C-alpha cells in the first residue's frame, strides 16, 4: 500500500461523517480504536493525522480524537468501543481486530477500518465494491501472505521439514491463517506444528515446545500483539537456537 493511497483513504474517511454531523457539535470527535499499543502505532497515527490535515481537519482545532488501545488484549475491545460511544464520537477508525469487535457494538456509528485480512471473509463487509452497513475501509491482505512466509522459510532452509506456526487464538483471523498455511505445508511435504500465545507469559511455553519438538523454523502469524512483541520473540528464538 502506497503512503499517498493510505492518506487519501483516511482523509476521505474522516470527511465522510464529520461533514454530516458538523452542525451537532462545534468540534467533532473521532474515536481511534486499536487492538495494539500506542507506541507500536506511532507511525500509523502520524499518517492518520496527515490524512486529516489533507482533508482540512487539524487535530485539536477542527476535530478532537479519543484514542483507545487494547495492547494485545482483544477481549477489551468491546468495552473500549462502548467507552468511545459514550463520548458521542462521530466516527470510529479501527484496525482489523478492533473493527471486528466494534461492529457488533457500534451498529450505527460509522466505522472505518484498516485490516490485514479479507474483509469479506471475516464478515466486516458484504463485498469489496459495496461494503454495506456502517463499515468501510481498506485491506492489506497480509493474512493471505501467511503461506508465503512458510514458502520463503522453506527456500531459505530446505533441509528443515518440521515447522512451527505461532498464532494468537484470540485473533479471529487465526483459523484462516492456519488453514492456508497448513495447505501450503502439505503441498511442500512439510510438517506443521501449531503453537499458541495470547500473552507474554505464553512465550516460555511456546519456545520450550519448539525445543522439545526440535522444530527447525518458526512462522509467526499476522497479529498486532506479535508485532508489539517482535523484539522479545526474536530474543527468545535466538536463545532457543543455541
């Protein structure tokens, strides 16, 4: 995804509900909802603010933004959505896991999402050209790239036949990633072992299991929590490989 396309979508998304509700409040409010952490999304927030500026909205002057972060605890997203609605936000901007949780709570407030998965397959929208309901947004389709990660690792270490796949069981895209990656593994004649982690406490168990099974490589699923813990995962993998 090009930066200009990203900014254009966010700018248009911000303009859509704000113009309609401008008469209801002097300074409209946007809800920014994410399943990740604030530090991890710093560049995304910067791009979001750039998009607002290009659409003619400066945060703190023309609009206010309420930020809510689940920090990898997806079970908090519904409550965070309700909190945003209590502030009467005009629109909610959300990442994939947040949008999936918010859609059942914010049934009339517009939701603009950025997701790594197929939004039709996950139930966010009815179709790509006609989203329907109160949701719209864009997809990076990086969940569908999970099998490619396995294929690339296989090319790098062709002698390895046993691979691990790390998934967050609380992520609604986990089953899709498993299905596609498992199909790719069988096609390559590889053995895939599924490992689960939904918090930092699970990492010790995961890498103990990797050592016990003598897995030669690990595919890390697409997940905001894993992104926020990338340095920890790399350190644990290095220790496990010694």
